[in-house]
């Protein structure tokens, strides 16, 4: 009897040890993004719609309300047919693309950026479970992957706007080919440059009243922790030059190229956003769900966060309030908390106004889409 009890005890201990070993070996389930850490103005709430969109980057909504999401490292494009429904299920609708960050929707088709080309998925909403093969619309863009990812969007003029980043931190290349914003017709024809001297924009939108193009731009690296600022810019005339590589943030001459042209030659930024914050996606708020003071001349900007600053900065959503002429009245933090104790758990990438007036936010570090709404 004693032998049996001893064997039973020993066997139980072995099972317990085996269980511990298995627990150490087995990969743990991904923890849900800790959105309770996000600080918002009084009355606002944030929730996770999904954390199953690896590398979530640029977003666009179809008129039916389907949310399409690009990615950078995954090479995939996702669709959420009912993004505001409980537990929405992302579908992979394209794969194997080169940094398909940007997505844009027009006349039933989804347009996707892929480094050197733009592709199109026709009649996509009726084919989410069996998506078509992407058809190339244009392959006229550079093949360099440095700043080669592209946010894209259709403008009020019906053209598809496509930025081409500088293929370097700082260099002087053909400005009709690099460091610019271009546009083309939906079939890929009539490609033309609309803005020059733009180092790397990964977010732009059109003013709801003036229809002018506004865009963020990432400042160059290795001029120290506190310069130059990222920029919010406004295009008032096609062909304007915004300074890169000669001048940064409107008044900082580049150490290498600044002697060639004066800062006064270029269009200064509307707002300086802070050094190395990586200002990416931006949208004008066009909904009615937020309080009245948010409903006119308000811009929301996703700051992806610094990568080489000695003390990290960014990792938040900023709000910029303009007057009717487009002058900045104030800049303030709208949402923060993705950076905790100097370490980030998430990185906001893009913002998108949902049909109900809430604000959607993509996060490529937490693989998430968040929804921010006003619910006092």
C-alpha cells in the first residue's frame, strides 16, 4: 500500500513538472492591447475592434462601410465587412505584395500600393471570400524600398494621389521622380507631379471646404534629438516645393545641401509637429458624433513614434485646430498612452472617420484597429 502511494505521489509530481515544461514551451496567447492605458479628453472612450490585422497601416472605407486595411511587412491586404460590429472578422484579400501600405476605393474597386506599382482589385466587395488577382494599373514608380511604402487616396478631382519618398535619409535626386507627391487617373494615365520637396509623406487629406491638399511629412534624421520637426503642410498650387533636401521645417538649412538654396525659396509648413514623432496618417474630422468644437477645421494626426531619439517621442494622436483661413489656432494631444515608461506597446499609424462619426485608428505594432467615440 505504501509503495502504491509513493508511486502515485511521484507520478503526480512528474505530471506537474511536465505541465510546467509544456507551459514554458508552448507559446502564450497574444495579450489584448491594454487600451485602458490610453488617456482621452473627458467623455471619450476607446475600444479594440480587432487585434487580428498584422501590421495594420493605411485604411479606407467603401460607401457600403467595408473597411480595407493595408500592411507593411506582411505583404497582405485585409477587409472588415462590418468593422463596427462585435468581433469583426478580418479577411485576407491580397497577399504577396511589396509593402502594400496604401489602400483607396473607387467605383467598386480597391486600389493598393505596392512599392513600384499600383494594383486594383475589381468588384471586391462581392468577392471578399474569393478575391480576384490584383491587376497592375501602373508600374512606373521607383523600385527602392527605402521610403518606398505609399499611402494613397483619391482626391476631389477624381485622380489617385501617390507619394514617392526620398530613397535615403538625405540626398538630392531627380525631384520629378523622388521626394514628391504625384497623381494619376484611375487607369494609370496622365501621371504628373503636384508637390515637390516632400521627404516622405504617409498621410494626406483634402480640406472639406477648400478641397486643398494637406499632408504630413517626416523630417530627416541625425540632426539631433530636437530637430527638425515633422511637418503639416498645405498645397495651395500645383508644383509647389516644400524644401527637401535643402531646408527642413521651414527654417533649418540642411548641413549638406542648404547652401544651394535658401529656405525662403520654399513653402513653409502650416504646423511644426515635433522632431522624430513620425507623423503619419491624418484626417479632417467630418463626422457629427464628436462634440461641436470638433466638427469644423479639426485635424487628427497619428504619430507613429520615434525610432532613433534618445528619449522616445510621439506614439499618440494629435489634434490640430484651424481657423477658417487655415491658420493653426492650437495643437494638443488627443490620445496618448501607447508609450509607457519609455517603452511602446503600440504605434498609431492611420486615422479614419467612421460612418457613425467615431474615429478609427490603426496600430501596426499591436496589429489592431481601435475605435474612439464620444460617450459621456
